[in-house]
C-alpha cells in the first residue's frame, strides 16, 4: 500500500516509521527540507538503537529505510492510497493543504488528519468528496504507543471507516473508534490532568518539579504533567486545550493556562527546543540548570 505522510515533525516522523515498518511504501512530505533531514537522522538513530537492543537486524533496518522517500512537493503524493496529515494544529492551514491535495489524488484515496482536537467534519467539509476524510489520531511517540483513535466524521463512509480499522490493525496498533467531539477520548480526559497541575503551580501550591514527582511516585505515571507537556510541546498542548475550551462553549473546566501560553510565545516549547518548563541537555532534563 502507498502511504503519504504530510508533516515531518514529531508525529509525522513517528507515523512514517510505523507505516514503513508495516511494509508500506511511504512518502514523507514537508515544506521544510531541514525538517525532512532531521526526521531522517532521527530515524537512523532510532533504528540503530533497536539493533543494539536486538529488536531488529540490519536487514530489517534497511528494509524500513528503503520503504521511505522524502519529498518536498505535494505533487509527489498523487499516487497514495492513504494520506495522513500531521502538520500544525490550525484548521485553515490544514484545509488549504487538503484542498490542494484533492485535485492530485484519485477520488477513492483516503485522506486522514492526525489532529488532536479539531473537528474532522469541518476538515472534511473543505473537500468535494468528504466521505473519504477521517481522523486517525496517533499518540506520541507513535512507534511505541499502541493506541490509535479512529474518528469518522458525519460525512465519512462506512467503507472508509472499515478500511482504516483494517489498516490500523495491520499496523499492529489498537484502534478505538471515537465520535467527532472536541479532544475525542484521550485528549478530553487528559485536559484536567494538565489543567489542574497548571493551576496548582500558578496558585503557588507546589513547584512543577514537585507536582511531577508526586504524580510519578504515587500516581504511577511515567512522566508527570509538566514533563509530559514539555514532551508533547507546549505549543501543541496549549493549542489543543484552547480548541477544546472554545469547542465546549468556554466551559471553565478546560480553561487554558497563561503560564503555558507565555512559554509557547517565548519559544519554550519543551524538549524540541531544549527549553520548556524544564531545560534539556542531550534529550534529558538538565538537572544542573
Ligand atoms: P510539529 O511541530 O513537530 O511538526 C509539524 C511539521 O509540519 C513541521 O515539520 C512543519 O515544517 C510541517 N508543516 C507545517 N505546515 C506545513 C504544510 N503546510 N505542509 C507541509 N508541512 C507543513 O508538530 P506535531 O507535534 O508533529 O503535530 C502535528 C499534528 O499532530 C498536530 O495536528 C497535532 O495536534 C497532532 N498531534 C500531536 C501530538 C504530539 O504529542 N505532539 C500527539 C498527537 C497528535
């Protein structure tokens, strides 16, 4: 199967690895050449580590890498059977990309968005053949997280929904069907986790490191809420909260945080910029900072 991934950032790179590992021919597209280079370098490191751990051999590494082509023109995605978009969480930009894409692909090609919170129905409405649009929401890091939310819009055909369920199962993921509501399942349930942690911190109830420590020690979480926000990206996390807040008619339960907004504005996006709530060195929290 031919798969196109749009956006070579955190999610697009991870989904590319998943699809290529499952044997698909993948074209990874980004407008920025440096994003593609970064993605390629990261995959090389990830696969080398998998060899070290004995999870794959050199042949498997070569097979995965040879399944991927890196492209900088949307026109190269014309022959894809399935396209998964993973670009910036902005409805207008996503719609624009989908509109350009529809004229390049056949009418039965499936078009999916990895959006965390935007309405699949409104993305679908921007296309003439909206029945082939669906949400396929992976979690970060996509190669490691088994869960994938599959979100049919009002317009999505059953044929497309069933085909996507089959593909996700073949990719060895656990697909869960969710309705097209703000934040779907996981991002809605997770909002209070981040929101209350931010409120405790903003009220001076505890430092963010102490909140993380408490949640990891007693709550059994692998990462505390602040480590997780830095991992996801403060820009992405803030935007998702803002969307869910607006979509639920400004329900105060989902109110976004000024602290996180300011960090995003400052470019303190988390691990990807080496600064967020924490500072990072070589991918790890810099305890000496
Ligand atoms: P990111 O910021 O790491 O990567 C976005 C990539 O898209 C960048 O490489 C950028 O150059 C590229 N891009 C931007 N506009 C483009 C365009 N018009 N055409 C082609 N490429 C373009 O973002 P990330 O974190 O990978 O998020 C992508 C999507 O996945 C968002 O919708 C986000 O809500 C969703 N998501 C993010 C998760 C996370 O933990 N970061 C988890 C699940 C979903």
